[in-house]
C-alpha cells in the first residue's frame, strides 16, 4: 500500500486530510506528523523519517502563517517556509517521492486588475510572502517531482480562521468594521484537500505550480456579510479601508488567481465560494 506523509497533520488543512483519509483506507496509508513528531527544519531528522517510512507522496500542509508576526520573526518564518520545504524536497528526491507543497497568493504584490496566472512575476510585499516564495523556488529546484498549489483565504470547521473568528465576534458584538478594499478568493480547506487527492490519483501527473481556490473574487467585507447571512446573525457590518485598519504586514490589494491551468491539466472544477462557505457553516452549526 502506498504511503502518504502529511506534514502539519494537526493544522487546519492537515485536519481536513485526516477527515478525507477515511475514504482511502484501502488504497493509501496516511502518516500524519506535527512539529513535535517531525521538525522540518532539522534536515537529518527529515531524511531519517523518510528513509524509515518510504512514502510515495508528501503533502506539506504545514507553514509559518503568522503574517504580521513574521515581520519580527523573519528567521523563524524562513526556517519553516523555506529551509523546511527544501528539506522535504531533498527527502522526497532521495526516496523518489512526489512533493505536493501548499503555497499562497501572498507571493504576489496585489497591484493588478486581472487574475494572476502561474507564470506571472512574483513580488511579495511582506516577510511571510517572501518566505513562501523562497520555499517554492527551493522545492522546484531540488525535486523535479514537485507540485506547488498556491491557495488563498483558507478556512474550515477546524482550527482558527476568518470564518470562525467572525462567528465568535458576531456573538460578542453589535457592530463590526471589516476591510472592504482587499480582493481575493475564500477557499474551503476541505476543497483544497480534495483537489490534492484528485492530483494524487491522476495517472498523468504534471509537475510545477498551480493555483487552487474557490471562486470568484470577493472582499473581506462581502465575505463577512455572507458569513453573517448564513449564520443568521443580526450584527451590523461596516466596510472600512485598509488605511483604517493598519497591520504590521501589508496585504495584497487584489491577489485573485486564475484557475484555468488546474482545470485544464487535472480536470478540477473549483466550487463557488458561497456554496463551500454554506457547507462549512452547516457543519459548524451541527457542532454547536
């Protein structure tokens, strides 16, 4: 039975793979790691772990994702998002394994009016984006059998994310200001996990960089409005500007990504973000 190592098994995306893995019990053996069981920044431990387990695939669902804190902790961000990815790519190369690495829309500066393609120039405007771009470059340089999936605005029923934060705030406040001049694509992490499994099951694999998200683009404000509507919250939401909500790290103004390539190469048709959000809200309602 082929083995799949999932790095970051206790994170948001990792938990989506845990849930999804139940559908593949007869086909794959999933091995889930976290920072306690495998430190990706320790190359010797990574190489030993891969030599012991001999995976066919490695899904890197781990990352340093504290966008604002990364401005102060650049060494830590690069250790995990760049050197750690390089270590995984090296281990995959030595074991003839495919690396599927999750990256981000933050590799772009957001100064465009049209969706980014995979071939567009990257120009991150913060340490987090810089570290993720470095990871992309290292992975593809080290291991030719690397597939990079850039995604955006991830949420799910697991761990901390924008949807769960909003629902918590809706229960505490009567009014909220949400940034309305940043555009992107909300993505249900369960949809991303399913896309990864489609790629793994594909007999005709194509390597390189792909974009995956739900569609179409929206703003944080409109995203929050839909969360309020689906959760039947009566909160008053106000659209504010980026300047009214300053953060240590700059965010791309419009990081919308084209999804044409993954649709063409892997026949993956992303869902409308409102439909995927509704599915998530229904799950969260049942949990409460």
